[in-house]
C-alpha cells in the first residue's frame, strides 16, 4: 500500500466520485483535509460484510469486487464508492469489497464524512439510493459493472 498526501490531488480525486459531484468547493476542501489517497494492490480487502463502517472509500482508478454474504457479486470502478450509506446510517457493511486490480482510492475518515453529509441532505439521500441499487444489482444472476 502506497500513501499519498497532497491536498490538491485529494480534493480532485474526491470531486471525481459520482456521489460527491454536486458538493461545492468548500465541502470538498473540508473532506480533503480528512482524506488520503492510497494505492492498494489487487487482492487487498477493503472491508468485509457485517463489519462496522469506519470510512468512506472512493475509487479513483482500478476495479473493486463487491460480494454479498450469499456470494452474489458486482464490480465497482472509477467514480464509485464504498461505505457512504453504512457510515451515515451507522450500520455494518452489507457487502465485502476486495481490490480486483491494483486500485487507487481516496479514503475519508468517517466523522468528517458525516459532518459534511449533515450539511448536504441530498448526499445522504443519494447514498441510500445507491446502496439499495447495488444490493439489487448484486442479487441478479450476472455481475454488473457500475461506472459513473
């Protein structure tokens, strides 16, 4: 895992995440202060189903496999995210997420993400819709590639 810590790069990476596209510059700057860019190797487990959500993870480059506890899968790519609805609703992850390729992610500390979301109700609503859509997509027989 390689760690990068350039605020400008972090803010740019956050702006490329579909869920965060409508946030203003000030909100993105607040998130960037509590975010890091990380390079993860293929096979790295980001989180496991039923584990407590502690951070928001946005996918900048590469692909992540999301797997439900009953074995259904879908693939997330650049612009997708992990953990938003779980953080906002203070509930465990509904899927496990594993890097399918080498991946660059932007990781935001949970309390910072919650604070920004509290001032942006549309973000909370969109995160919940996204989570429900992913669970529904994962329950289909074939994996679905989601991109933004």
